[in-house]
C-alpha cells in the first residue's frame, strides 16, 4: 500500500472577528485543532481500534439524523480513481458519489470526514452512515452520539473484502 505523508503547510481557514486565524494546519484539515473542535464539533485523534491510525471523535453531542461532517474531496471518474490508486488494493480515502464518480479525500483541505473508521475491531456498531444528498456525501448520525465517542461507519462489503475481513 502506498504511504501518504502530511505536509503542514496550510493556514487555518477560520475567519473571526479578529481576522483570519494564524495557526498552521495540515493540508488535509480546513481548521487548526482548536477551530476543528469549535467550528465542526469534532476532533481528530488516534483511533481506539488497534492499527487503524487516526479516528474522528465528537466533542459535543450529535442527535440521530444530524449531519456530522461533509465528506469532501477531489471529484474523479471511477477510471481516473482506479488509475491513480492502481497499486493500492484498498484505495485511499475514496467514496463513491455515483456509478461514474468518486470523491478522493486523499489530499483535500476539508478532509476530516475521512477519519471516520470502519466499525470492525471497535467492539461497537456503526453510529454513522454515509448519505448522498444532492451529490454531496455527508456523515450522518444513525443514533444519538455523546461527546467523546468515536465515529464509526460501515465501509461495506467490497471494502471489508479488501481489508481481509470477509
């Protein structure tokens, strides 16, 4: 699998009464850690799932049916996506937008939704799902979620096979 590096080169996108935040963030996050929490209500931290890397956590409660975060990325055709990740059996942060298009959140400035982990290995059931609303993919709470909980979703059978789970 290809390795992905994170470059700390972006400026926080928060623009408040005192002007734009001067903190640095990674190219995969729109906001610095403080503003990710205050603006989006989430934080990125090591997942509780062994070997999963980073996960996404609630810093405030989310109600069932509430949109947590939008899954954003570069819109590619399925053919472009497959060519880009030909050497990567699992792909990298891609989610189908339709039969023809994929959103690739590998290198995006709004990619915190990509840190929602699959529920396998969590000893929990999914608490979110991906929902396509007007060709935008949202992570939506499928039950009430308490502050401090990690967000989990079901990546689906194809991804589970690629992960060696089925």
